[in-house]
């Protein structure tokens, strides 16, 4: 073995390779649109309809470095409930980047298949979003998006104020 080339080193992969993730997603959603694909990343558009009477949503799934996933609704502007000023459980309202899990609680990691976790969570988020629209009440769980529900504090521009 050359002292200049270390060819026998094993590359340590953290998480499931993007190619394997993509292969599993394509089995369930053969019509997905692949925007970008590499050995450690991909970007796809998948169509999700949470219920038989729901709208059809184009959702962009971005998987990077076999570590993290970002989710965006891309085909339409999500409406905001009349009693609210922002979307619930999103990282970015304008980009419509959905919040599906809490990274600090380690609810998902790159050793989980996206098709078994993230995709169902997207459908669940969209289902609860459709229930949220009429009255602005989030039934999907997670952190308390609207701390003023009990009227004990003042809510200004959707920010908690004492």
C-alpha cells in the first residue's frame, strides 16, 4: 500500500444512503419527480393526498448528507385560518417548510426510512392542516403553537407576551 494513497480505508456512512432511501420511496410512489440525486442527497417532488376528499399536494422532499430531511409544500400557497396570522407547525411560513418532528427530541434520524416515517408524517400534517383551516385550532399535537388559548397572556403577532 502506498503511503500517499490510502485506498483500503472504509468510508463510514451515517444513516441510510440516499440511493437506498430513493429506491424504497419509488416502490410506493413510482411517479415521483426526481429533481436531484447523488450518493448522499436527493430532492424529489411527491404527490400526497391525506384523505380521499383532500386536495392533492406537491411536496418537495430534500434529503441531505444522509443526515436530515426538509419538507416543503410547493404547488400551492397554503391558506391561513381566519383566526390566525401564520401557518401552524412550520419552520418557514413563506417557504412553507413543514415541521414534522422535533430534532432535539431525536424523533427521526437518518437510520429511519423516509417512506416509513417522513412520508406518513407529511400526510398526517396535511390532514391536520385541513382540519385547522376552518377554526384555527391545531389538533395535530406537537409543541403549543398558540399559547394564548386559555386567555391568560397576550398574543401579539402570534408571539407570546406577558
